[in-house]
C-alpha cells in the first residue's frame, strides 16, 4: 500500500510539473509574440509621426505668401489690383483727362 501511494503521488508530481512547464512555455511564447507586436506598433507610430510632420511642412509651405501668389497667378489667373489691364471699347486712343480744363 505504501509503494502504491508513493507511485500515485510521484505520478501526480510529474504530471503537474509537466503541466507547469507547458504553461510556462505557452506564456513565454505569448510574451514574445506580444513584444514583437508592440515593436511593430511602435514602428508604425514613428512612421505616422514622420508622415504627419511631412504633411505639416507641406501645409506650411503651401500657406506661405509666395506659394499662394504662384497658385493665384498660374492656376487661377489672378493679377495684382494695380496691374489690371483696362480695355476701352469704342473710345479714342488717348484716355480723357480726369481733371483740368476741357480741350
């Protein structure tokens, strides 16, 4: 009876130690997998931060006065107010005087 009880306890100890080892390996594997996932997400966050900075720089460059002037002139056909060409239809070649004595 004593040897049977020893064998049962020994078998139970071996099985429980094997189960603990398997659980340890599973947790270690899961820990390593989570570490790789965290590293991938950190790299993705760094890439997105760099992309956000690039977009901010591009936005600032497009909002600069020189860039707005180029877009207005080339794409929209705008001119500065003092450089607007004036066309006189059915008029004389000389513009009339705005003040002074009439001719």
